[in-house]
């Protein structure tokens, strides 16, 4: 028995690990069933109570309900995070490849562009569309053909063409970073579940949006120009005042039902239970104020954001918010509490003091004096005059830097800034400063992007695909098992058992890696099922041969495994190599296929060489009859 | 149960016959490729492709007429899957400039039909978008909803509550969808799939695909050269190349021949070809492994006999593994759904060729090479 113990432990550990890794996928499946049933019910209720509701409003309300359902239960979120993710081809959604339009960027960067420049640029763009050369290079060579120096349009006269070309190329790369940040910012706000945004090469961005229904909306998220604004943050007294009024209006609704507790609750504020507080102060229970702070910034948990937004959208609440101000969120969480991101809610003026077009440059740096990260920002002369007036009038007030509706920073104005050169401090680290630099530049320089590839899969095709794929997989499995048992009898059932574990391990490893299951991925699993019996077939054929020569069962099993080993390894390694190449070459669905194929190969080798071996060895040990057909 | 026990067939002796068969298959494929060409999907050609699922059965010629009436004479319209699926493809990237004014006209008419007398000002117009300003934010919401449900790509310009501007985009696939929705109001459809690929991306993908397949052949050549001998690697890779060429030829021969089977070369098919390479090498390696072993054991036996012996010894494994894989792939082809059909079919056929080549061609090529070079193969 001792000789088996170690192997049994390894196998049991592998099985336990796979089940552990797959459990979230199972519970997420159950959870989503529950949630969608609940949402269906609520949808009917809403439609009954308000038959004239527009589809977009209905969807918005349902989204709020769904969010609060998911957020109210941390186990829902955990399961969702750790499940096997479904690819866009299975759950529906949109995949967009964007490329920065260098031509448009050059046009924007050029000083006094004339007709010649424009014609040459258009020509260069058309040529670049069909070749690998960059627009910058083509334009440069076109200009030099005509004897025009690049410094006529870019940089200064003393700079050589090469220097300018280099800088223009850096500009183009920066534009991709900028576009990526702008897109990320918008998608975060739009609330797409599990988006992926990645860079491809130095000009492209791949965006994947699962479950996006409105193509046009999604495209606007990706392509629209960014709006950078400087807006005044309202002073604490004013803000607290507005918040209190909102709180009263919201609580007023509740008070009708709770009038008895009203008086007692007033003076025992500190002892109020959490639930009472929530009823008394619906607004402050989601937008928390730090009473010690001299600022009136409210802190909002991520899970409460939609709820708060919905509160602010109610007509009775809108009535008490002055017309010239509005609430905006911080773009990034400022911290974490109990595993949840905390955002800041600011009350700012509706009209911007200044918009980002006046910014000429921004750079993140480390201040040599204090070694703290800083961002310096320069404005053109027109902006500088305005800026001096604005900062002069608002010393010791805060100005929020807002990109596409969310606050990236709200620095305090220390003094009047003359000459257009400002310095922003107070960033936690250099990365934060870099982000602010990108944001400030986003207002100044456009990052025009073109959609060069777009793929949308409707949700129903995905559902059909899953169903068909599962049917084919199950059928493939049983056919394979049928042949195995028919041909190899008892050893065939051992191999079939190993096959079940192969599938379990493959799925487990995928869940562990956070891999995405795609439709070709399902095909990959089906292929794995059939190909993984190959190792078993190789071994059994060898055992048969050894038995035919007249060896004992034990000797046959031993040498069967040893002699089949080289064939198993060589054949699987070569297939694994093509898997790697496929992964490199492919996108989305095809990568999913390559991944399942590779994981499947590894899992099948483990099953054949460890599990089948153990069972056969054990049978030999127990003196059981082994039939290899 | 046993098959092929103590099989003893002189495969190598009949190699001329198999060379002829393979040669004929390759020739047939090449002739077709030259004269009929290969059909590439939108992934490689660039353009737009949409797949629609109608609620009721549709007559494909009716859809084709509607698409052509909409101004897209070059669009390709064919069935997808069952009686209710339609695939429409065009190489155009944008709505042609002569059609755009018509679209704008239809947008305005739709607004007028639903909101008679609504005041709207055209504030911006590009080659494929129009932007309108409407009198108040509430109607703006409603107009967007109406336009969207009528098949136009409409959206509000900004998400601010006070927004009064809407932008309507007319890209080619939306135009097809929209005009079909309006011309076939009694048979609504949903969009199953929509792909738009720019021309540059298409040609890049084509390049990548060819590189991927050749690279995988080279990697296999190197690995087998390292694990076996160069002459085996050579035989294996040449027979892999043979499999790929024959399967590619079949694509050219069968294109548009079998109804319901859409044999165009797209990304998934390239994946199938790479898998085919990976699978067939599996088969070949098993046989070569046996040859390697037999050479070590039977030092005096000539290579001719060793190859024959090895192919015979591994025959039952080759047939069993190949057989189950083929049956599973057949299931996948028949029941795996529309999207995987061509993929499974490619592999199904490819694996038949691959198994044939591992038995009859790969070993023979090694033998050919060894006799030409008059070299003894040793391990």
C-alpha cells in the first residue's frame, strides 16, 4: 500500500484543487439564475406601475437593482470574479480595435498649415493606409522631395528633420496612451461589466465590452473627443447646506411611516443603530462626511454609487440643488474600506472656469526640493490671462480638474498664478502624477482614433453556441467512452475514468488561470477528449504486445508504460508547440482554443501517466484480472 | 476486441501507388485553386459582414432584392444555418456618398412620422453622421429611442441631463440593417453577429496566418530533428505540408458545393489548419517513434522492412485514435452549431488526409530520402 500512498495524495490533491477552482463557476451560474429571475419579476412590476417608461429608463432602473443585488452580497462578487469567464462569442458583446489617427494629430500639431501641407498629408495618409510605414515618415519624405524642411511646420528652425521626426513619433505614441486613458475613464463611468482594454503594438488599442447592446453608444465612448474642464469646488458651508437639504427631502419621504421615532432619534444621534441612521439620513448614510475635516467632500462606496446617482436624479432632490452647481465623482477611488473602493463626491459649479484647450503642455516630475511628485502645467497667453484672473479671485479655494465628467484632482489655489505656469502638488506617487499629466494633455491635444476592426456578437447566437457546443461535447465524450470500453474492456473503463479527470483538470486549470472560454475553446475541449485517449491507447497497445510475448501482467504493465512514454512525450510536445504558435497568432476566440488545447494536453498526460498507471498498478497489486481487450 | 493483429502489409512496396494518389489530389486541388480560387472571409478581405436571424422563414432572393434596392449592388447575400438565417457581406467600408443623402432623408422622415411638427436643426454633418438639435431634453430621449428602434444608430451627444443634441451615424452594416427593418416590417430579425474589418487589418491577418503555419512547420522540423534525425523531421514536415495543401485544395473544390456549409477561409479556419498540423504530427511521431525503437532493436534489418514493420505494429492505434476523433468531429460538424461547422469539417477532412499520410506517405518519404542519400539510419 505504501508505494501508492504518495501518488494517491497527489491525485486527490489535484482533484480537490480542480473542484475548489471550479466551485465559483458553479455558484456564479446559480447566482445569475437567481438574479435574472428576480429582475424579470421587477421588470414586470415596473412596467405595470409605469407603462409609459422608456426602454433606456427601464434598463437604467434594472441596472441599479442588479448592481445593488450583486453588491449586497460579497459572495456573489467573489464567485463572479473567480469563475471561468465566457468569451464575447459566447456571452455576446463587442470587440473593437482602435488605431490612433496620426494624420489628424499631425494636422493639429502643425503651425500655420497651408494648402501644400494639407494635400501632402492627405497623400501620406492614403499611402500609410496600405503600407507599414508610418505617416510621419511618409510625410517627411514627401516634404523633403519638395525641398521643404519639416521645421516649416513643426518645432523650431534650428532643429534638424531627424530630431523633429523623432519628436512627432513620440507624440503619436503619447496619443495612444492618452486615448487609452480617456477610453478607460469613460468605460469605468459607463459601468460596463468586466471590460478589457489593452494596447497592441504602439498604435492600437483593443477594447472588449461584454454585453454592450447599443453599438452607437459604445462607439461614442471610444471615439468622442475628451472634454477637460476646470471648475470651482464649492466651499464647505455651502456644500454641507445643500447636502443637508437633500438628506431632509429624502428622509421626509420616510418620515411619514416613521413619525413616532422622529423626536427620540433627534437627540440620540450618536447611539442610533446603523439601520435607524439609514432611515433618518438616507443621503449621509451613503455619502459619508468626515466631521473632523474642514472639507465637505463626501465619501461614497463603490456599491453605493448607482444608488446615490439615482437619489440625485429624483425630481424632488433636483429641486433643492441650486441650478448652477452639480455633484461629480472622483475618477479613481481614493482608498479602500472593507475591500470596497471609496470614491469622493464633490459639489462643483456647472459652468467651467476654463476648458482644457488653453493648455499647451504638462509634465509630471519629482520636485527636487521636497522630492514630492508634482505636475507642471503651462497655458497659452490667452489662457494665462484668464487663469490669473480665476486664481486671483479664488485663493484658498479648490479648482477641480474634470475630464469627461469626473474629477481627477482638486488642488487648492495657494496664490494668484500669473504667466500661465502652474504647479500641482499633493499626489501620492509619481504614477498618480503621470496620470494627471495625461489627463491635462488630453484637454490640449486630441487623440483621434479610428475604428479599424469591430466585431459584435448578439447574445442569442452565444446561447445557441453554448448549447450546441455542450451537446457535441457530451456526445463526443460518450462515443469515445463507448469505443474505449468496447475495445479494451476493463482497462477501457479505467481509461474512461481518467478521461473524466482530464476534463475536470482542464476546466479547473482554466478557472485557476482566469482563462476565457470561447466557442472554439469548447471545440478544443471536445478535441482534447478524443486526443487524450491517444496516450491510453498507446499504453494499452504496448501492454497487449508485451502480454503477447508472454510476459507476466506486472511486467507487461511496467514495460507498457515505459516503452510508450517516448511516443507520448514526443507527440504531445509537438502538438503543444503548435498550440503556442496558435496562441501567439490568434485573437480572442482562437486564443481560447489554443489555451484549452494546451491545458488539455498537459491534463491528459497527467491522467494517462499518473492516474491510469496508479489504477492499473493497484489492480496488479491486488491480483485483479486486467483485461486489455 | 482486436483489429489488425499481426498485420503484415507491404505498405512501402506500394508507395508508388500512394504517390500517384497524393499527386492526383494535390494536382486537383491546385487546378481548382488556380481556376476557382479560394474564398476568403471578411477577416482577410476587409469589409462588413452581418448575420441576421429572422423570426419567420425568409426567401433569400427577396432579401437580396431589398439589399440591392437599398443601393448595395455588390453585396453578397446568402443563407446562414437554417431557413431563417441570412448572411450579408460587402467589401465596402463606408456608406457610398451617393446613398448618404437618402439616409438623411429617411432619418428626417422617421422623426416627422413619430413627432409631427417637431422642430429640429441640423447642426453638423460629416461623411457618415448627422447631428440635430432638438427643442428640449425630454423629447431628445424619446427621439433617440424611436430612431433606435427603427434601426438607426442614434445616440445623444452627451450624457448630461440637459442635452438636446442627437447624432445619427450611418455605417454600412447599420444601413443594411435599418433598410431591411423598414422594407420587411412584418418579419423582424435580430443581429446574430456583425464583423467589420478594415482593409489593412485584413491583409495583416493574412500575412500573420501564413507566417503562423510556416512557423509551426519550422518548429516541428527543429524539434523532430533534435529528438529523431533530420531525415525524419524532413519526412514528417513534408507530409504535413502535403496534408495542408490537399485540405486547402478541398476548400477550393467544395466551396459553394455543399449547401449549408460555408467554406471560406477566415481566422477560425486558419486555427483549424494549425490544429491539423498539430494533430497529424501526433500520428506521424507515433510511427516514427516505433521506427526509432525498431532500428535500435533490429540492427541488421533493412530500413525498408523496419518501416513496414513499424507501420503495421502501430496500425491498430492509428485507426482507433483516428476513428474516435473522426466520429467526434462528425458529431461536432453536424450538431456543433453554425459557427463551428466549417472548423469541424476542415479538421474532419484534414485528419482523414493526415492519417492516410502518416501511414502511407511519411515513412515512405523517409525511406526515399535515405536511399537517395545512400545513408544508413542509426540511433
